[in-house]
C-alpha cells in the first residue's frame, strides 16, 4: 500500500484548480456583463490594465466592466438581425506558479463573436493574460491582471511565461 500523498504537492494541485476556476469565472462574468462578480474576483485595491485603459479598486474595475459590456452591446445592436449576438471568451494554456499564498499565472485568451448581420462566428480578439494573485479568505483573487490584446496591441518580444 502506498503512503499518503505529499500534502504540499496536493495543495498545489488544489490551488491550480482553484485559480483556473477563478480565471474561468472571470470569463463568464465578462460575457454576461456581471460587473459585481467581475470586480469581486480582484482584491479591494486590485489593478486591471488593458490596451485601452487601467482600473484600480473594485469600483473602477466594476465601472470598466459596465463600459466594456455597453461597448459590445452597441456593436451588436448596430448589426441587429432577428437573433441575438453572443460574445464568448475562452482561456487556455494556463501556466501557474504558486509560492505559498501568492501566485502568478499566464494564459492565452481569445474571444468568438457573432455581432454581424448573418450572425456567423469569428475570432474577434486574442492575446494573453499576466496575472498576479493572492490567496484570501474568499479564495484566490487577482491583485493585478494585465490583458494583452495581440490584435490591437503589441506583445512583448520575449516569452511572457518565465
């Protein structure tokens, strides 16, 4: 009979799953324009940076989510056929480095949209995230999220994944 699993290694596996799930909840909050959940995935003084701006703290991050949702809504309304449009974000290739109660993560993201008249899906954007995280009483939360949009912005020349 094998011995008990290494508790430190087991905790790292649990942490990786919790962080990946939090990153996925972020995507759902973005796509359903749920600004409360979106902002709640950051610590109180967390920071989010993307090519079009920067937000710090729950209130600014919440307002940024509302503005982003309104922007996507205007694009969809301009094409307005008979069926609704849907924007869906995806996160892939997650690499997570956990050091006790802090972590850093890198992941690719892309989004599919169908905000055109025939409602055909297309890749509307892609890039990667650079995340700094901390374990809180509520679970893992972003302290900083850098969103690099490689369709509209410039990515760094070196590998962002250490």
